[in-house]
C-alpha cells in the first residue's frame, strides 16, 4: 500500500475553525491521549489466552 499527496488533500485544506496562532506541536498535544501500558504484563496476558 502506498500513499500519495492526493490521499491527504482533504486534510491539507484550510479550516476556518483552526487557530493558526497556536503552534502545531501544541495543537497536536491537545489531541494526544496518554496511555500507560505495562508491555510485559500485556505479553503475559496474550500468552495466557493462546
């Protein structure tokens, strides 16, 4: 599977609701979700299910 610029065209359009004075990193941080996962515990859980 490959992506081209056409695949992102709808996301590249300007949105009047966007606050362009907020730096991109800060805007993305507002959308981020912090998830804490114990990888070792998750692997053990998967092994028990198999």
